[in-house]
């Protein structure tokens, strides 16, 4: 298993593992981290590779001090985090790091935590990244916008695969309104955590359309210890217009269990 990288824009790299297919065409899920360099320092977005040494690899590639930022605190984005002295994260995901969840153990020792909130900017020197906080995948999920290249780093929020509702209480209509706000950005490309291919800005409209118009076509699946999920697959994995959704269902008291017209309501 080896770490590999490719430059996706000027001073902007996608870091992946050769354990996954290296094609940049739409296909099976992969894991990706992102390195963005300014004139004074660099930023590594997620520890999403199992291989040890990702942070050191990014530091060598950048040739600058590197700031570690997490899109969210799920286990597949925090590999070897306990070996880092500090990390930047949205405060709403701190509980996942310190207390863990059904899927993951607490991080011990936990690095020193610094907090990022919606609309904050991260100055790398002649390059600023803007933070967008959009809860849904987790309470503290964030995206990073690089106006210099027109690139949106979307983590697991704007993606071809969406696991939804494990932690927060965000009806789908609210989630769709949140991601719709991204449309005012002059986005050229979207890079998510689990696809090597770039997503077009139109993927935001595609997600909103499928999550609002087609949600009643979703199949109900019961998962032990977790509850009932809605499962919806649109398109083929080899299509850029592809969505694979798994969403934990909680229904309002005034709705029937089969009725999802007003959105999916999620339990904490």
C-alpha cells in the first residue's frame, strides 16, 4: 500500500492510495485527502488514508508548514489522528473524537483542538479558503472553498454517495436548502472524499432534485442496532450523475411511517 498524488490545480493536490483504482473516471469509491498550498503554509484536508505517514508525505510535498483540517470526524477521515499534535475541526463534531460512537472508538490521546465555524477564512498566504458548515452527514461537517481555482472540497457532504442521519437532526428540505446556498459560488470543480473524479457544479442541482423528487422511491432497509434506513440508488456507479443514499429514518409524530413527503427526520 502506497500513497500517491496528482496535481488537480496549481499548488493543489489530491492524495490517494494505490489500494484503490487510480482512474479519474467515475467508478468505485476510493479515499482521498487534499493538500492546498499558499505562500506561507499549506492545508491538509482529512486523514482519509489508512497508510501511516500521510501528514509527513503532505509536508514533504508542500515544503511548508501544514495545517491539518478535518471535513468531519468519522473514522475513515481520522486515521492515525492520535499521532498529531493539533487539528482544526468544527466544534459540533468534537464529541465524535472525544467520546466516539457505535462505529468508532474515542481518539486517545486526542490532539489539541482548534475550532472552525461557518464563513471563517483560513489564510495560507496569498490564498484564502472559506469554511462552509453544512450539518447532515455529521453535525459538524464542513466544506472548503478555494476561490483562486474555483474548487470546492466537499468531504462527504456534496458527493455521489451520501450516508445521512447518523448523528444530527436535519430534515432533508433543510439540508437541500443548505447545499443550495453553495450555488452562488463560481464553482468550476467539486472534489469529494470518496471519488477521484471531479464533480461538476451541476451535481448540487442533481443531489437536490433526487433528494426531493425521488425520495419516496427509496427502499426501506432495517439495519441491526441502528434502525430503519431508506436506500436509494440513482444511475450507475460509472456515471457522473450517480447517487447512492442511505438515510436513517425518524418520522414525525403527525406522519405515517410510510410517508416521507416532508423529508426525512433524523434522531440524535
